[in-house]
C-alpha cells in the first residue's frame, strides 16, 4: 500500500505512465480512498491537459507544408 | 524512390506537431520553420538508416532535438543544473485557494483551461532554460516516455526525471506569477504556511 506521502511523491511518475503496473495499482487504490490525494491527482492531470492543449495551439505559417514538400523535392533533384 | 515517397507522406502528418515544438524551442517562427525543414531533409537523407516498423514520430523528434541542440550550441549535455531556482513541491496546487472563485465557476477541467491563457502557457515553457525546456516539451507536450527522451537527449533516465520535475515546478511558479499579475490571486486567502 502507498501512503499519502508516497502517493504525492510518485504522482508525477504515475501521470507520466512510468510506474510499474503493480505500483500504479497501489497508487490507484490509495487515490480511491483519499480525497486529498485524489484532488491533487485531478489538479495535475487537468493542468497537464491545459498545458498540452495551449502549447500546441499554433497556426502553421502560410504555405508551410508546400515549402516543406518543395525542399524535399529539390533535394531529390540534387539542387538543394 | 518509392520508400522515400512513403517517407514524405508518412512524415508530413507530423509536420504540425514538429512545428509547434520547434517554435517553443527556437521561440521564433522563421527559425522554427527552418528547423522543421532541416529535420525533414536530414530524415530524408538518413532514411536508409531508418528501420521500418520503428516509431517514425519519435525518430523525427529525435532528429529535430539533436539538430536544435547542435545548431544552437545548446548546453543540454553539459547543463548548468543550478540555472533554475528550487521551487517547493506541489507549488501551484497548494496555492489554488488564493485564486478568485468568481472567475472559476466551471467544471474543474474547464477551469484549468480558462485559468491561464495560451500565451501564458507558451511563455512559461519558453522561459525555462533549454536544459529543462526540452524535456518538458518532449514529455508534457509531445508525450514521449522517459526512455525515449533519454535516448533523444543522450542522458540517463534519472537525469530526464529530475529535469522534468524541476522544470515543471518552475513552470507552475511562472504560471502563478502570471495569474498574480492579472489580478486573479488574493494571497490573503492562503493558509499561513509554517
Ligand atoms: Zn492520500
């Protein structure tokens, strides 16, 4: 069993899906029975989602994909 | 030339992700486009060494990360670990009580999306020293495993973990400062810390 301190210490690895299955299950069991740690888990999971969503919200420059294809095409013809 | 045409078609689907991460690395749209083009050219030329069935996406990100580190003469492999202040554990979580509740009336997940602007999140990432910024991008934004990141950066897995941990905390502190600047935080609401 994992206690609160262990759970909080390993929350990051758990969110990264980097714990062994056995250890992940111990963390899950703790989270189910502990609203404090469950709150911390949800907070960090939501934060992760927000960061990923916002950091990837980029428009490509106009003509970006065409230029990318063109530079590979030029390379084939040997005039880089 | 068939295999190479396949490369172009397969790799092209990752161009938007590569561009977004290139932009966080270089902090400049023109440099980001150059970096993605260089990544594709290198991938194209090295395609003989690419093994079918391995992860094309990870392979492209590895090329891009290495190109960025070499081109911008990054200190990634000889980092100054002290270039980032230590931030206490669970920094942002412990301060959520200080956020103005009237601005936080949606579901928890939407709340987090509303709480910080796109610009704030981008700035928080870009403000990290490169040593920490690159692992955070590869993990939080691109979802690569510790092992994949360790291979891309040619550092031990433990180093990846410690840079992620410190980088994420520093990013949380930065986000908190932005929220404070926007008047979302009332620190008098925080429980006195011992
Ligand atoms: Zn607990």
